C-alpha cells in the first residue's frame, strides 16, 4: 500500500515488508513499532477510521491471506496506527 501526495506526485510512505526494496524507496517504508507486527499480504478496501492530526491516522484494511483453514480462505482485518512523520506503524 502506498500513500501518494497528489499535489506533488511524490510517494509519502509505503506499507510493505522491507524485503527486496532498494533506493530510493527504502527510506519510505513504514517501520513497525511496539508489539510484534503482522504484515498484511493481500490488503484491500483500506479506510481511514479517524485522523489523529495532519499526518497520523488509524487505518483499517482487509487482508485476503494466502493461508487457508480446513479448505477455507482466511480473511483478516487489520487496524493500524500510522505515524508517517516518523515512518512508524503499530
């Protein structure tokens, strides 16, 4: 997931694992902070629950994971606090 500043066309942050990213994108990756963090893998339907200030926000998204349980696909919902000025996520 990527946040783009539509006024400038620049990428503000990237929500993704840090594997295989190179410059100039590596500094834009959000850093997990706090408890063990579980990355979403097939995220979709993002929604901002509320904004904490101009930059920080609560993000809710659905994750259709590749895992299955007894033949059923696993759907997860993630609720994350994003603090882009420090590029942190909880």
